[in-house]
C-alpha cells in the first residue's frame, strides 16, 4: 500500500496530478480542495497522503493534502453502502471536511445533496449510516462543542474508520492522551493501535 508520496509535480490539472518520485511518475487523483490547498506548480515539490484503490480493471491512487481528508474519504468508501471513490472525491471537492461533519451531526441532507453527484437519497443514507452504523457523529458533535481536543477526536474517527468500535477507540485514545499531553493525531492513533492490538 502506498501511504504517502513526496516528489516534484510533472503535470497539474484540477483533479489530477503526475508526481515524479525518484524518476517514477505517479498519476494521482485529487479533490479540488486538495488541489487548491497544495497549489501544484510544475517543478514544485509536494507531499500527499494517499490511498491506493484496487479494482479488477484499475489501480487508482488518490491523494489528499491532510489526514482529515483521507480519513473522511476512507470512512465514506468503507463504511457507507453504495459510496465509491468517485463520490468520495466529489464530497471532498464539494465542501470542507468540518462543514461535512457539521452536516452529518445536524442531519442536514439538503446541504449534502448540493454536492455534485450526491442526490437527496444518497445524502440521507450517508447521514443515517454514519450516525447509526459507525457512530462517528457523536465524536464529531463533541468536537463541535470542544468537549475534547481536536487531535483526540480525529484519532477516534481514524480508529473508527479502521473498524474499531467507538467505545474501544474512545477509551484507547483517552488513555494515550492522558499519558502524552499535547500528542498529535498521528501519535495518538499509533499508540492507541498498539494498545488495542496488545
């Protein structure tokens, strides 16, 4: 699995980049928000978090400017029925991650259905499945109320996205956060995974 890429931009088009990593050109699909955030210029070095999506007919590499974008993308394609990578990228292109989270927490299907490629039924299914099946909405709601630091909330969401139960993710992250004040999201996820798998 390719988790990150760092290299020079060979080609840059909205939604698609070719990145030269030690002489190998990787074609990477990116959301419009990632494209705007990294502002790719030919010859400029960029670093992206990535996800390699494998199907029978194609291997597609998706790139993200932030961990939050990649986590949301994975959550959508792995936990919501009927959502594939193209709709996942449309969501990221259509609104910021925090706005999306707020829409799910508030059950705002009308706002989500404004995203290109997302109808009302799909928007309602996303809200329903993220609230009921995955249980991430509570974590997002707590983040909106600043009940716990955002790094902990992001770490919990990442663990839930990896398939852990919300209650287990919350306990593990809280235990790590207690030991390591001011830990980054990546530190929390790494140490919580060790705890959950020990």
